[in-house]
C-alpha cells in the first residue's frame, strides 16, 4: 500500500507542475471559480488525468466566447498542448439534464518535456450544486483515510491494467464501493460491480 501511496504522491506532484506550467488557474479564474476535482483533488491518482470544474455566474454568449478564447490560447501552447477539444453540453445538447447541469467542456491532451502524456477535462458550469464531481469533493474528501486511499488505489491500479471494459469503469464507482459498501479488495469490487449491473 505504501508503494501505491508513493506513486500517487509522485503523480500528484507532476499534476501540480503541469497545471502551473499551463498557468491554468489564473486563466480559469477569468471565467469563474476553478476547483480541482476527481482523483487529483482526492489524492487517488492512478493515471495522468486532471479534472477541473469552473463555477461561473451564467452560461451565456459572453461566457462561451471567453471559454472559446481560452481554448484558442491553449492551442497556441504548442510546447505542451497536443490537442484541444470543445463540447457544448448545454440546452438541447445536454443529453442527461436530469443528472448533470448544463456545461461547456474543454478536453486537453498535454505532453511534458519529459514525454509524459496528460489529459485534462475542464468543465464550465453555472449550477455547481448539481455538478457531481463538486459534490464528491464535499462529501467524500472529509471521510477518506489513508487506509481507504490504499484500498481505492489498489483497486484502481488493477482495473487500469485490466481488460478494456474494466479500464472504462468510472473511478466514482470504486469510491462508492469502498466508502459506502464496505468493499476492501478488487475481487470484492468485481462482485459488487457485477451485482450492481444486474
């Protein structure tokens, strides 16, 4: 378990450095209140993936324009940025309005000078209380112990190295299984997940 926590700590330090190198916090603050969420905020990193949700006052034409300008600025960061993807998930384009607030999305692929590939998922929302990743940060983080982190990291490492279907299992399900259903190992998670799928 100590090895997994050490790997997580190294990934966390790398994540912080990549965010700094892109000057993302300052740029995102121009749009609203950025919050690191997901594994890089919870201390549960297994992959080089950073999730940031930005809470803004409203999603309107001005906000869309500012978000598009951010995307354009990131395109120009050819020293680090490989790809930039935009998605409109608001209004009629929001496929799951019952589960998620309207949002705008930027996905980044980044490669560091050392050759490490990172992905960024950046969401801009105007109803942060409905955004699941922000809810997880408030409800999960205070309950996490180092023992819980070790179990979650162990399960996530096995899943990340598993078959393609296991690699696609959302981390939130691992967190739920360990924190809310008493799962303590990967076999227990697989059984819990299979039972959940019905």
